[in-house]
């Protein structure tokens, strides 16, 4: 299901005194029925001319996982990286950055069409550490697929992962985050975000521009 600009639930309009977007993470019962989950548009074109590439996504949760699905309309796909922590942002890449409520860290999940994951946590771009799991594909249930005119990725972040860093964490209240589409070394380099970034040079590591993600 693609983003509908007229749908207020999808979080397509700015909200709050800082003009930040809001997306409501709906509750699910087990494996998501994505046809029932509102979507968001990664539609803020940043730092380059508009290449025509587009992206969107959906999120929901149950008591055990936060489920994420993101898709890209992208004709010329680059997928050169395969090893954990490889520079997947040079490939066609879909990314989710988030800071759980009460956490000193924000996390970046960056995934290319091979399902190659770059995962880090930290307070800012300079103060970060790598997170490597040899079982990342199964632990996060990472799935990628080529689609007509693009590709998509889906995965689930277990509540147990959140609790490694935020003991007692629950999928309640809200957190902040941003969703991105990029491809530094693709045929048409591009940078897109869900919540707009007010910086002059490319930089996704800017939690001050995160939007609001509210658990329902």
C-alpha cells in the first residue's frame, strides 16, 4: 500500500510546533497484515536534484516485535555490498533511524537489496559503536525482494533487542526517528527523508530533525 497524501493517519503532514511529522505505529496481532497498516512517504528530496526515485514504508508492532517494511521505486538498483557493516549507503539503501524514549542512544538500521545490514548505536555521528550479529538475517527476520520498478525490505526488531539497551522497555508512548532512502554511488545519487532535514550538506545523523513515532 502506497502513501496517500490525503490520509491524516499516515503522518504525511507536519505536526507540532517544530513542524515535525507524526506517524502512528499501529498494533498488530502477530505477523502483520500490511494491507491494513497505514504508510508514510519518504518524500523530502534533499541536497541533489530530484531524480524521480521515491520511497515509502509502514510500521506496526505486537508485544514481541516492531515490524518495519520499506519500499523504493528505483529503476537502476546498485547492490554491491554483502558483509555486515559494509558501506550499504553507497548502494541502493533504505534506512530507519530511531531513538527509544529514555535512551541516550539512537540506532541506525541501514539495509541494501542484498539484505546486508549496517547497524550502529550512539549519541551522535562521532560517538557510535557497531552492532554485529552473525545471525542478523534470522534474528531480525530480514527479507528483501525485487519488485516491478524497484525493491523492498521487511524486518522485525525484537523487544529483546530494545531491552539490551533500555531495560524494561515496552512498545508504549512514543519515540523519535526518521526514515531515509539514499544511494551515494548509484547511477543517480539521491537522498530522501521522511522528516525534512535542515542542513546544507548530506547528513542523516541528526536526531534533532527526527519526527515523532507514536505507539498505538
